[in-house]
C-alpha cells in the first residue's frame, strides 16, 4: 500500500474530537495524577490510551473508534488504577485524515450570500 496520498490526522484536533473533548480532559487528569504519584512514592506509573477501529458498515467512510483510557498510579501502599472505555464515530477523509465532520461538506450559501438550493416549503 502506497503512502503517497496520505493526509495525516492532526493528533491534537483528533483527541479534542473524541467524546466531544472529554477524552482529552480525562487524559490530562490521568497524566497529572500518575506523575504526582510517581514523584511522591518513587515508583513507576502508567497511562495508556488504546484505540480500536472498525468500519461502521461496508462501503462507509466512517469508523467507530473504541477508545480506552487507563492508568496505574503508585500509592504509599501499592497502586490505584482505573479504566474508561467509550466510542466515537469519525469520518475518514481523503488520504486517511480522520475528523468528526466530513471534509466534503459543500457550501450552503453562494458568493452573494444566498442559499445554494431552495428549502422545501411545507
């Protein structure tokens, strides 16, 4: 498989899109908790972000991302751990770039500021 047309996913935007930004907040919190435990107790800690992808349906340009965040924070008497698994559906755009919205959305208005198509009157 050739990577000539690869359009890399922007990692920061990608993380911000997962679970509407909640994954990014949880990851930030876990990183700080574990780092604090490591320096307070002089023991190793661990933070893991696991991403599992599957196509939404055959022929679809969308993938379901199962994202699992887990941590192991050292404590004085052992360790504290937790894991959280959620799912987010993402669009796979040209070159593999994943975004929460497709990059093929057309313009809703023309250059004069008028709607591109007439809305149905009901």
